[in-house]
């Protein structure tokens, strides 16, 4: 399978198959062709697209997933080969793990990974302000100290089943996030007028970018979970709800800061222009951000003593979670370098 991601964000596009290639047409004119062997995934980020059954068949055979993401980053649907859902031993153990200590350990690990990566990103942001803005540098480290004190509470959480401790874990995670987003507000340019973190119904530029970036990352995390033989709807940190892929929401926590937050904050501080159209990201802005997020996934980070692309680390973490669930090995969250 290839490594290229095809992002379709324009209106009125037809996606079809011609010989061994994916073909994009607009008004019956071919505007792009990509060989199947080069493709890893197709990301469709607009509703005004049609695709052929022949394309879906070929993508299923080649292991190329097709993800539908809304303009505001909601993951709407995934088309993937049924062959990816073939393992059952891991899934059986995943359901048992919910009822024992494994579920508790995983939930704590996902929260710990998120908080540690928030601290790492704040240290990275502070590094560039030590000489330029001593007050901001000091403020960032004050907040890091607060987050560390909050995070230390995770070590004290004990329970036999994740249902007993989930509220405590989410309380720690939520308080740490509040401190983290206060710093992000301070480091972003004032003219952006970032109101603080909002998920649902956000119509400001910063939250729109973050939500859209998380939507792209989400499609990769859900793919990694499926490839590891896990059920994305049976999570630990996030409670079960109908139609809620809670394990995807669990694992994404370790990667939000490193992949999306760092990229988005960096682009905004460098002055890259993004536009909103009727309270949502316009087409070119979606295209620009998608490219940068996908590029970031190809950049390397240290992991288990070596350097790997982030997309590889993501897949390894999903497989590590599966191994832990099968009682084959320990699980520790991915923590980025700075």
C-alpha cells in the first residue's frame, strides 16, 4: 500500500476508476489521476462529491480506506475492506479487559499521554520566548507546574474496573486541559481572538482549524485501530454510547498535541492565512491545513529508541494496545520529544 493521501475538498467532483488509477473529474474533465499503488487513503471533506462502485471495489481490494469528514472536522463515515475486521481473539479480550484491571490501566495511560504531550508542547512554545518575552516564558512554566501537580493525581487513582474510576480520570484530564488552553490563548496572536477551546458549534478560526485537524487525525487513528484487530467502539477512558467510537477517542488523545495542536499553533504564529466562510473553514483553507497535518504525520519522532514517522508510531501504539489487551506486553503512552 502506498503512502499518499488524496484529499477531495472541492465541490462537484466525481471520483472514479480508470485502469489502475483513481481519476478525479469535474464537469467531465479529468483534473487529477493517482495510481492505486501510491494511495494510502482518500479523504473526502465536502458533501458535493460522487464516486463509482468500481472505485470502492478497487479500494477495498487494495486496502485503501475512504473517509468522509465534514467541514468542521466531524468524522461521518469510513469505507474499508471487510478483511480488516477479520480478527476475533483480540476483540474478545478487549471486551473482557473492560471488566478488569486492564481497562483501568489503559484509561489512565491515555490520559497520562495526553497531559504529558501538553506539557511537552508548552515547553517547546516556551523555548522560543525565553529571550523575546520573559513574562510569557515565566507564565508558561507556572502553568506547566500546575499541570504537573494535577497530573500527579493519576498515580493515586485505584480501582478494579474502569467504570469505578473514569470520573476521576476525566476530572484530572479536564483540569489539566483548562490550564493548557489558557497558555495557548496567550501564545497565539491577539488579533485571532481565540475564545478558548470549543468543540461543538465552534465558529471562530482557531477552533475551526483545530476541529478540522482532529477530524483528519481521527480518520488515521480509527484506521490504525482496525488494522490492530481492535473494535473502535469499545473504549476505556471514554464511556460507551451508541455510535460513539470510544476507543478511537481514547487513542487520539496521545496524538492531538503532537500532530494537530503543534502544527496549527505554528502556522498561525507564522502568519499563514486561513479564511472562514459563513462560520466555517472555506475550501482552500481546508486544503492547506489538510496538507500540513498529513505532512506532519510523515515527520519523525523518537519512539522506543529510534526515529519513526508519526503515522508509523500511531499504528505501533494501536498494536501495542492490542498486545496489552491480549496480556502479551505492557502498555505505555506515546510521549513526544521537544
